[in-house]
C-alpha cells in the first residue's frame, strides 16, 4: 500500500514477502510466507516451495481471512480477523514493459507491478 516498503529495512527474503510502513509503524499490506524447498537452493538460501501463510496487515494488525497450509500443500486452517478497510479508488495507469524494479507493495500480489511514472512492470 501507499507509504510502505517491501521487506521494510530488512534484506530480501525469498521465503516471506511483507510490507512495512515507512514511518516505522509496523506491517501494512500483504503478507505471504512459503515452506522452504528441501532440494532447491538459491543465492539467498532455500527457495520457496509450497505456500505456508497468506494474509493482510493494516497498520500492524492482521485483518481479513488468514490462510495457513501444511507443508504438503493441504489447507491447515483459516483464521478470521476484523474485515479489511475499503481501499481508496485507484487511478488508471499506462502500461510499458521495462523490467521488475522499482516495485510497490500494492501491486506485487497481482503479478503486474507498477513503478514510478505508472509504467507496468512484469
């Protein structure tokens, strides 16, 4: 979301993705965690294999439905928190393929990422 930074001030983590408020106010936006692969390693360590946790934070508080999976991919449980706040209306953006960075957390969940100037990045 606006005013957040992916992974905050921490190093890139291939097994977890979260957004932190730039003012230090905690997590805000999507949170996804994967089970590590037992066999596939990368520069940053084990690579993600199966989804482990998926949820959303607003100002440091978990909101909406959080899903948790077993390592074999089966759904473990769903935790229900207060509903997410309504998102503000978004402007229509122009597209242009120019690479992956810079990323904004608000766009990373859908697979299309927008950088400065509104250009689409895949």
